[in-house]
């Protein structure tokens, strides 16, 4: 047969090569390992606290931790998100100097946010709120700058495309936290507040190796003004400040309302039933952290078409992964609860597969969300949360009254369904606008 008639293999797109696949395979593996170590450590922390503490005490930890996450949102949008987008695009040639300036911003910002948490604890004490909840909130305010110091350094590793360095930090955090936790348990000193302080101590001990490997500890003057970096962070993140508040309403309000309407014990049960779904949520988060700097670089190079393709491929792949995991939670819910809690929460095991739908929604939104953020359009994030927050709040109030803890779970899913839907709509609209502009541009 003539060679001209023989079928030829269809070449891969130019942006796909064996070297790139190998590189991103290693990067993805390191990212997953890092996120797995950190989330695994926090998973074990929550698991052991749920097993060792009374439901009311664990509920106090869950509510205090939800408060910490709420305040962390502002740190994320005013520091971590701008650093992930603007760092690779504008400061790739002097990234260590850029990181040093961001450290100044971190300690200034966390000082203010920590004060907010301490003020909340003081108000709660004056209102006569549950003593363990007040102590846990006070401890979270003291621990906040140090816990987020570790999260900042780990994000720097991703910005520098060195997730393997973040593994050092996460491994150190694992060893230090678990060693401290078992020591406290042995002497009978495990409480919600001491658990928060332990997280801070382990975080401090975990940052030194990555700081050194990233060159941040090396001698060198800070040629970038932290005030300039703060202004850049604010210019980017101001759209996301309101969005963070709205996201907290959509994702955390169920914990607060469960505690208020059903008691701290119910809030502890809700948190315990969320733990299996947190595994996949962390996987989605880990891959998103890897995608954001990569997409930001594509946008900085003007490769908008490649950015859009990667957004779609990423969401499809993540949804397939999260949906498979949700099916496993449905099939193995009872064995999972027995393994984790020894039948302590067997009466509420049906909540596990319901909450397994949350990471599926997150996975669907992930690729579209990262693409829009990488293209420096954070206003779409505000729009998504502006829609999902009232849905989460209203459904939480209504569903908890109707169905108790089950209603809180359904409300979480409803909020994230709205969140994912808006991001998809926003991505399609952004894509169509780009196509129309390309058509209207005259040739030559």
C-alpha cells in the first residue's frame, strides 16, 4: 500500500508534549502530596477531637474553626490570591524579593484580623456564651497570624512552581502537630483552645525549611515597597472582599445556625459528618492551587485560547474525580463512619453522601473560577457569591427548621450548586464576549 494512503497519527496539540506531561505530572503529584499531608493532618486532628471530646466540646472547636476560616478569607483575597495571580505575571524575575515584601503585608494584615477575633471573643464572653466556645475563639485569635504564616509560605511555593518545597512544610506540620496532640492527650489536656494553640506552634516550626529553600531568608534588601505591594493587592482583591463575606455566608452559616438553633452538640455532629467530603474538597483545592499560577501565566503571555481550553478540561476532569468519590461515599457510608468514629455517629450516617455532593459542585466550578481569576476578573467571584450567599442563608434557616441537621446539609449543597452555576454562566459569557471582539477586529 502506498505510504500516501496509510493513515497517519494525529499529532498532539503544540502545548502538549511528553516533557510537559512529565513536568505537570510531577508538579501535580507534589501538589497532591502537599495538600494531602496538610489536609490529612487537619483531618486526623478533627477526627481525634471528635472521638475524644464530648459533642458539645467538639462543637465549640468546630464553631471556632469556622470563625477562623471566615477571617482567613480576608487574608486570602488580600494576599494569597493577588500573590498567586500578580506574582507570576509581574515579578517572575525577582520572586524572592516579592515574597519578602508580601511577608510585611502578611504580618500587618494578620495583626488587624487577629484583633477582630479577640474582640469577637470578648463580646461573646460579655454575652455569656458557652465558656469553651469563648476560650476556643480567644485561642484562635492568638493563633491566627501563625497558622496563616504556614499557609502563606506554602502558597509561595506554588507561586514559585515548587510545590515539592511545600511538602517539606506539610510534613513538618504533620509530625509536630500529631506529636503535640498525642502528648496532650496522654496528660489529659486536650481542649478546643489548646488544639488551636497547638496548630499555631506546629505551623511556626514548619516554615523554616521552605523559607530557606525559596531564598527568602537569604541576605538582601527589600527593593520592593510593601506599601506598593499592598496597593496592588488591594486593587486586585477589593472585588473579593465582599465576595469573601458572601462566601462565608454560603458555606459557614449552616454551622453557626445549627449551633444556634440545635445546640453545639449538633454543630459537632455536622462537622463530623463533613469530614469524609473534606478529603475530596482538599484534592480539588490542591489541583486548583496548581492551576491558578499556570493559568495566570497563560494570560500574561496572551494565550487566552489555551487558558479557556485548560479551564474546560480541568473542570471536566475534576468533576469526574469528585463524582466517583461521591459514589463511593454513598456505597460505603456505614463502613466509613464505623472506621472513623466507631459508631458514635451511626444515627446520622446518611448525611455523609449528601455532603459528598459539595466537592462535586466545587470541582465543576474550579476550572472556570481559576480561568476568570487568572484573567484578573475577580468581579465574577463576587457575582457567584452574591447569588449563592442568600440561597445558602435562606435555605439554612428554612431547612434546619424543617429537617434539622439534614436540612443544614441540603442547604450547603444548594448554596454550592448556585455557586458553580454562576461561575459556568460567567465563563460562557466571558468566552462569548472574547469571540465577538475577535470577530470585530479588522485584519492587518
